C-alpha cells in the first residue's frame, strides 16, 4: 500500500513539503542554507535536476521540522 505523503528525503518529498509550506520559504531557505532563489526555482520546476546537496539540506530541514507545518 502506498502513502499519499512522500517519505524519506528525495526530490518528490522535498517538492511536496515545499508545496505544503508555501509562504514559509524565506525561513526554510535561511534555516536550510539553500538560497531562496534556488529554493523557488526547485519548487517551480525550473531546475529539473537540482544538486544532491541542496535536496539533502532541504530534506533534512523538513525531517527536523515536521511539526512546523
């Protein structure tokens, strides 16, 4: 059985969390160390294959801040 909420730390998980936390991107960018401009490009699909380090940084932030959204 598949969950509707992507788990783990891949691109799908990060995109789902970015969508869910729209409006909080400046704080997410600052806390994760990923530039806001880069974060928005990832969220809007302008960067088709973002670097692993950026996805890992965002995924780590989301895992550590599950209660924030």
